[in-house]
């Protein structure tokens, strides 16, 4: 099932005013005298995307009756960190397109993209130090550390076709779910109270984010670039063995395992995903991965039972449906 194009807009409707404030904060933080930087800021503004992580800060704050005047700024910090990870990820993946717009590394080059990602990180953490509580800086500094470790461990695990699912999920959780978890924790806990509520919402965000990454890995194997609105097949090209492939490889005989390895490693293959699809039962692997994502999302939604009923809690529940059904 494909998500209703208006579904996300309905999900974030309760915090639209906060999101607008967040966008104004981001625009102010990224205003710069450098013409080159302004050019890049304008360019990436075209693929900022869903801004789900910023919305989660605001929704969790509202749903837990913990909204403050600083939540829009926290959401801005989270979104700038996310944008920095996208710019760096596109360098690591050799991606060319994101949201039907050329990636920074494609429009300029890898060196400029890395520097611009660093610039975004710097602006994000500079803003976090202006907040009245250091909780935001502490939580997001730790989240950024874990994101980097996840990316390093993923690079160290290239072509590991016998990786255990637990390790795959640990890596996917570190590099993706960590920022979701931090956004939800800060929304429910900032400026420092509500520790039990913060821990519960952190786990909600982690499960939501891990499911998001699992679905993203399925999209990379099954969607066209036009459908996804970004470069696809980059996981296979980069040697990343994701959950659908791990499932298929574990159930294949040696001949099919060799064919899977060849799809990843033989030189001169132009479309590695097409070769992989011919080598194994990817459909079964994708079905298994989506079932795992559904399990995570059901667990995440169950955690919301501690929140009072209201529009923002309902939106958090609907966010899980959006993550499961999305195709881009």
C-alpha cells in the first residue's frame, strides 16, 4: 500500500505553527555573508523533505504537555543535524539525486559537500548552546556520536552476508534511529524533568526510527529512482548487506549464495540491484523486513498509552502508519 500523499500533512497538522517557527529559526541560523554558502543553503532547501524529526520534537512536547517556547529551536537543531547527515551520507553512498534534486556532492564535489555538512553541524550546535538548558546539547552530542559510530560500523561490515540480524539492527538503529530517539526524548523531557516520560518517548522514537530505516532499505532494493525521488541501489553498490538480503542469503543454497555475492562484487555490472533480483528471492526478504518493521511500530505505538488522549498523541500513532506505508 502506498501512503496517501496528504497523510503526513495530516499527521503534523497539530504542530504546524511550531514547524513554521522552526523553519524561521533554521533560515536565521543558516543566513550567511558567504555567497557560496548561501548558494548551497538555497540548494539544500529544495530537499529538506518531510522534517519528521523536527515534527516529532513538537508532537512529543505537546502530547506530553511539556511544550516550551524553546521547542521550535530544539526542532531546528535536530533538523539541521539531520540535514548535515544527509549531505555526508550522499558523499558516503556516492548518491546523485535526493528528492529529485542533485545532491551537494553531485552539484559541487565531495570536498565541498563534507565541508558544508560540517558547517551545518556547527550551526546546529551553536544554536543548542544558546538554549536555557544544556540538556539539548548533551542529548544531541551523544546522538551524533552514536550516528558516527553506526556509520563506521556499517562501513566495517561491508559484504558481510552472514551478519546476524541483531548486528544489522544495532547498526541501523545507531545511524538512523538514534536521532529519532533524541528528538522524542527532548520533546517530552526538555528542559530537564520528566525523566521516565523522556525514557519512554526515547524508546518510542528509537523503534519508529529503526522501522523507518528498515523500510528505507526495502525501498532501496525495490523502488525506481523516479518512485523514490532519490538515488536507489546505493546499498548494493556500496556493499551494504541489508535485512532483506540477509534473509534471502540465509535461506539460499550455495549456488544462489554465490550469485548474490557476485551481484555485489563482480566488476563491470551496471545495475547491481537488477542482478541481485535475478539471483535471489528478494520478495521474500522484503516481506520479512516489512513484517519486522510492523512489529517495531506496534511496540512503539503501545508506548503511547501513557500519554493523555489528544490530537498530538493521535498524530504520533498515525506517524507509525506513515512510516510503514511510505515508498519514498
